């Protein structure tokens, strides 16, 4: 026996136990460090360009149209003083309350003023208004990063460590959750709560003690109710509790416990929804009216935006998800769905109970915004992670090793392509906005007596040629309306409005948008330059290609511009990385190009 090494069996077992314990501690520490690194990377991507489009003294409105709406609603509530009724229920109000609370709790420490301050000129508090928007975006960032951690937990509970880590890594870098994670909108917050509901249901499926399982089922109901209190079509997250309930009911004497669990889950869902959106009780008439409006909008569509586009199911499968994930990661997710159908275990059913009803809700709607598929992304990526994990766990034979290499390369390509697309898009988001560049160009090239015409009534996509340019609709209360529409009651609105740089000819936006610049005004005033963006001309051109009988004022204006004007400059930012350019020839989907519109400036011949 070597000196110093005990030979007693008890001593050897103690050494083995200590080594095992030390290995577990080391592995746990490594996992914690890896999780911290992943969350930091997720946060960095979501914070990169977070200041895009914030209002300032030269532009009173944000460049994202939905943010103007949510900012207005946040300004209508004050949870700290018991005001929970904003009078607006197109969305649930939980995220609105979170943004308000976050601002009210942080503003005193940061030296920011209260908002709103309608008794003062908006120019005096526009910076605090921008701070409110920034805080709302940071709440989105926090929930987006937290969703990465919840997705890791969901994948681990269902299919093990490797599947969880892969799914979380995919979610950390995928373009859709990263880009939407920059905005003060409801899609990423709702996704956090739906994913949390899935994770609680998965934990309930793994729980052995009845009391713990019922508690986790109740927690899943709460998370689903909170998700619905952010965005109403999140309610399918409640359906996933059926899997642990069914598993409970299979045990001897388990039917009663399963029935009790179902009642608890529904009660928890309803209570959580009431807490998240108390206005459904406080202002039930307004709640029903706004909810009915949203349902009507989903049936009727959104003006020209989605006319003559593929049916919603095909649109989301062929455009929204490939754009939001990049094609390699999307195809890997589709393969994960197929793999899931082949195995159809309880864990598969749990995810399908959310994915399928949620997708069917989207498939029946006429509104087809890319952001609508956001809640589907975490469970789809868990499916993709599970597929790669199963492939990597092949038998250690020669074919098995080749299979491992294949799935490892597939995962690397999918994650790499998603990260490349994300970085390229963030490069545009964090750079100078096309509208700002075009406005600077006009100021440099124009004389004060030059007439510059807007091709259509102003909105968020219009160049900030005046601080109030896009202050319409909800934003009209915050520095608006546009200066050329701000005339005393009873007085005629002049066609021309002088600014320091040039004279503006703009179609009226008040009391209702007038649409395209009239041809008689174009002929009468003969403006030196005319401004158009793809948000104004893309839909009419696309519809006209399909239906030549379609007519619109924008098409008539374009015909006149082609005859009497030349395209002087086009500002067309596009994501680019390592020599590859996204959307080199095509036009991105409507809500995907909020930060990269195309601006055309026509000059009279």
C-alpha cells in the first residue's frame, strides 16, 4: 500500500463521495456561469440600438406607430394612486401598468419629471416623454432576456439539458425576438408569460407529489392569465395544463384530483386576468367595445396592407417565421415539429396544445403582421433543440458519429445564420435613420422659398421636416397636430406652410387623413421636390400588379412624378454583413421595416 492513502473501504467510499460532490458543484457552477453569459449576450443584442427613434426637441413622436399608442395609454393610468382604468383596451393592461410603475419608481432617482404635463408646452417635457418610452423599452428587454432563461428551463424539463441549452441559445440570437425586444410593444412581454405558463405545466408534468403538481398547475394558470392580460390571444397557454391533468387522472383515484386541478387552473387564470386587466370590470362597456373592434379588425384586415397577399397560414409559414428566424433555423424548427409528430409523447402534446391553437387563431385573421408569431417562437425552438439533442445522442457507432456531426453542423449553421441576420439588422437599427438622413438632405439642398411637398398626409414614416410632422392620431396629444394642420377653429387651412428651411405643401391629416397629394395642387404650386416613402407607394403598386383595375391617388401621383420629375435621391437602408445584403431587391414586410423605410425624393425637371 502506498503511504498516505487509506485502505479502509469506508475511507475509499468517502473519497468517492467527496469527488462526486465536488464534480457536481463544479458542474453546477459551470452551468450558472454559462447561463449568466447567455443572458448577458441576450441583453447586449437587445440593448444594441435601444435609442432608435426616441422623441426629442426636433421630432416629438417615435418612429414606431404602436409605441405612440402605448405611450398615450401609459399616460392615462397611475397604479401607485389606484388609477387602473386607462379607457383603452385594444390590448390588455398588464404591460402598461408595468411600464408606468417602472417609470414612476425610477424617475425620482434619475432626476426625470412627471409625465404627462399637459399644462406645459410639450417642448418642455418631450425629453421626459422620451425617458418614458426608454423605460418601456427596457421593460421589454428585461422580459425578453428572462424569456431566454425560461426557455432553457422549459427545454430541460421536457427533453434534458442539451435540448434546453440549444433552445435558449437559438432564442438569444434569433432576429424576431431580438428586434421586437427593442420596442415598447406587447408581443415580447406576452411571449414571456406564455412561455412561463408552458414551463410551469412542464414542471407539473415532472412533479411526483400531488400537492406540488397542483400548485404548479395553478401557477401555469396564473401565467396564462397574465399573458392574456398583456395580449388577448394568448389564452391558448391555459390549454397546456391538460397534459399534467391527464397524467394525474390516469393514476388510481386521480380523477378527482384532476378535476380539482382543472378548476384551480381556470380560477387562477380568470383571477390573474382580472388583476392584469381590471378595466374589464371597471369599464366593462369600453372593454367590450375595444375588444370587439380588435376582433373586427382581424376579420376585415388593415386597409391596403395585406390585400392580395397569401392566406394568413401561408403568409406566416412562408414569410413571418422564415423572416423572424432565418431560413436555416426555421427549417430546423419545422423538422423538429415533424420529429415531434413521429414520437407524440406527453411532452410533445404539451407544446402542440399551445402551438396549434395559437397558429389557428393567426390563420383565420386578415391581419398578418410578422410580430404576431412571436409567442410561437420559444416552443418552436424547443422543438428544434430537442431534434438536435436527439440526433447528437445517437449510438456511438460509425453511423451514429456521422449523425452527430450532421446535427452539430445543422445547429451551428442555424444559430450562425440567425445571429448574422440579427447583427446585420441591428446595424441598420443603430445607425442613422433614413428619414433623418433625407430630412438633412432637404435642408441642405433647399432654399427658403422652395416648395417641398409631402406625397401623402403625414404619419410615423414621414420625414421629420418639423418637430410636429408625425404627431397624428394618438400622438396628436403630444406636441401635435402637425403645424400646418394647427389652425384656429373657423379659419381656413392654408395649403402652404413656411419653415426655416423651405415651404411645405402637405395634404391635411386633421380631422381625418386626406391621403395622397392632389394632382391639382401639384400642378398649381409646382413644388421643387416631392417626398414619398415605401409605406405610401408599396401597397398600391403591389395591388395594381395583381388587379390592374385598382386605382389610388398615390398611383396617379406616381404617374405625374414620372412625367414631370426625376428621382433625385433614394435613401434605402438594408441590413448587410460580409458582403451579403438582406432585402437587396425586395421590400421587407410592413412591420419588419419600421426602422428601415425607403425614402424617395423627386425633383422637378
